[in-house]
């Protein structure tokens, strides 16, 4: 089984007011996350990956750089590439009206999701994002993930038009993901549309029967371990894990969230141990094989004790912070 550790890398300025005033502190938090105990945004993420000998996929959001300068994007690309990881394209279309000159004619208007843009507009945004990453030092984009997973059917036509043929924008649990494709396509397993190979975010059934995304900040270590082992045992081909550049930080702070840090450490140690059985992979070679019959593989699952443990950890965190 191939497993992809994917990180969506993005900068936010706490709303859309005073962007230029807020950007320096935002960049510092989202990229470095400096605290007295270490830099728990990208630097600590990269350090943990390196310690366990793992390579990851970083879907980097470039549109912010059309506002503040490509040099900031170049810094992000450089620190990820220095460790030999994969830089791929992530787009948060809500930046579009903050860029000057405006990307589209007419009065600026905030449209959050990529699915709110026409096919032609999506092609324009994908091309702009890829050009910005090229200017920032990464000219080999092979894969894409829509911001907030908010793709639609046109997104795959647009990806094909620009020649990006691997995607990971489908998320079964988020209603805005693949909004006009629900009920027509299975979001739980790989599929091919318009020659684009789509690896949806892996979703598993937790120990109390609910669907959960394989996201570092959203499930316990034991749950994600169980889900990975059950998927491997069922001969699942691809397993996609989600995290973010800021996922190990407490909300609105640069202090580390110790619970998430410990989970990520344990997940990486586990994956390093399982190296013979589970290949932690990237999209850098530009191709993903999907076997016949993959559509029939059962959903991964976690056991009851693993889910109870996560619920217990969350309860403790609510009390002690
Ligand atoms: Zn995002």
C-alpha cells in the first residue's frame, strides 16, 4: 500500500481587513510558528519527518504571493524542497479579489470556493498558481488539491486542460467538496475523470461507526494506526492522510498543541516501522497506478478502544487546555 502524508500549506491573516499590516505576523506564525519550545509550524514538521526518514507531499497555496510578493512563497518552497519533499499546488480562490492587478475583469468580489468559478476561470487560476510556484522555484507541479476540498466537476476538466493529472480534492465528509458530483461518483476510493487520477482523502469508519477523515488533527493515533493496518490488510492501494502547516499549533497562537504533536510523532514512528509493508510515497514522478477492482476495496476502520481513547484525550484537553 502507498500512503501519502499530505500537508496543505497556507497563510491566513485573520480575516480580510488590514491584510498588509497583518501579513508579517501571519507569515511568521503560519510558516514558522515560533514559540519558546520550538518552531512548530513547518520547521518542526520537517524535523519530525526527517528524523523518521519519511517524504511527504506539501500542497502549497501560492495566490497569497500575488498580493505580498513571490519572495515569501519562495521561502516556503525552499525549506520544503531542501529536505527533498514534494511541492504540489493548492489553491484558495478567496485570495483572487485581493490580488492587484485583478485576475478577472469587473468589480472585485469575494468568491470563496473554486467551485464558484467557471471552467475558464478555474483554468486561469490553476495557471496563475502554477506560474507563481514556478517563479518561487518549483516548476514541476504534478498534483493538485482545491482549497477546503471545494472542487466541482469542472475542476477536473480544468486540471486536464492545464496538464495536472493527479488530484486529491475529494472529501466525502465535507458537503462543499465535489458539490455537483455527489450521488454520481464514489468519493471513498480512487477514480479517474478526464484522465485525472483522483485519490480522495481517506475516510474510515471509527470505533463507534462514524465516518472520520484520516487527518492528524482530527483522529487519535490509535485510530489512524488501526485504519492504516485495516486498509493494508484489505489490499487497499492508496491511503491519503491530511495535515496542515499549522496543525501542530494551538488555535490563534504559536504555542504547540502537545496532543497533536504527540500524535504526529507516533504516526511517523509507526510508518517508519512499517516501511516494508507500507510505502510512504509522493507524487513527484507524476504517475499513480490504480488497479482494476480498487473500487471494491472495503472502507478502512478503527476499533472501539482506539476511538474511546481519542474521545478521552479530547475530553482531557477541553479541561486542561
Ligand atoms: Zn487549504
